[in-house]
C-alpha cells in the first residue's frame, strides 16, 4: 500500500505547530508512519512544495501577498487541507496588528518601507477552502490525530464544537469566573484543550478561538461589571482572536459603552 503524500507549510508564526507535530506529541508519530513527507521544512531542506498532496497542513497567519498566491496553489494541489494552530485558524498573535492601520504598524517597526509588502493579517480560510481546523497554541494532539486518521480512513473529521466550560464541567472543575472572579474566556472559547488553564486555577485566554455563535459581547459586559478596564477587556478579545467576527463584536460593544 502506497503511503499518503503529506505537505506541511509555514507562514507568519513561531513554527511551534510544526515542532509539536514532528517532535512532541506522543501518539501522532505512530500515525505519521502511514504518510510520505513530501514537504516539511522543519525536517528537511529538500522536498516538493508543488505537490500533489493527499493532505496539506498549514500553520501561520497570512500577512503577505506572496503567501496568498502560494496558499491558493497548495489548495489546488491538495485533496484535503487543514489549518493548524491559532495563527492559521483564527489569525492568532500576528493578527493583533489588525487593530491598528497597516501603515502605522509598518512605520512603527521599519525605517525604510520600500521593501515591505505586508497586508492585513487573516486566517487561512479567508483565502481558501479549509477541510478542518486543528486549534490551539500549540495545537491539541487529539485534533491533530483526528485530522490525520480521518484522511487515512476516508471519513469526515470530528472536532469539538462546544465551549471550554463543558470541558470544565466534565472534569469537575470549580468555575474560576464565578467562584474566583477571574476574567475567564472559557464561555466563548472552542473546546479541545481539556480545560487546561482552568484546571490549573488559571483563566482561559482563548488560544483555541471563539466557538460558533459565541455571545462574546455578553462576556465583555460581564468583564466590565467585574471592574476590568476597557483596555484590558479589548486585550482579552484581541490577543488571539482579533481577526474573528465573534470577538470583533465584543470589542465593538466595549467601544460603544
């Protein structure tokens, strides 16, 4: 049986997703034995970025025009394409600059702008069809394993579609938002991390991004009632999700108030 062809592509990010993919996760390497690594820069300088691929994994925010062109080429050459990590799925840390005009950001960082060709940051699905989202910073092993095995078995991947609060309840955690008055983002954040931060008595900071139909404005109002400053509330919703519709609505609510 021929191995399936896999490509892993990196754009604007820390490269932590591909590092976890290749070196850290416990069970993923067992599945990777069924794939032929056609292209992954972290493991080899060689490779064929043009494909074709049975599965393409893409990490990083799209922040430059050439990335858009390459991403579209990868999509055309891939049977399945998954966004990996917060940057690719929701914009992540690089999307913080979306809260400020692009030219202002460029002038703040560079003296000479003649060679700078950056664009407003967006998640991968702003430009191409995505077959699944492997959320997290770093990405969750469960979802990465699910994506790979779904391609191997020819089925639709099953990713969590509920909030971190559900995971907290399943683990028997005390609610840090209600009991400890912590500004926890769990009520509006997509599950998949196993409620890692609340389980350590820390507020969720939404590295997995918003769940579908999240009522982020209501949580922003809750934070305000708790005495959290406007600037800090905005930071909570733009740290990872500045490029998401759900969290932009929360920021708009703060400005309106």
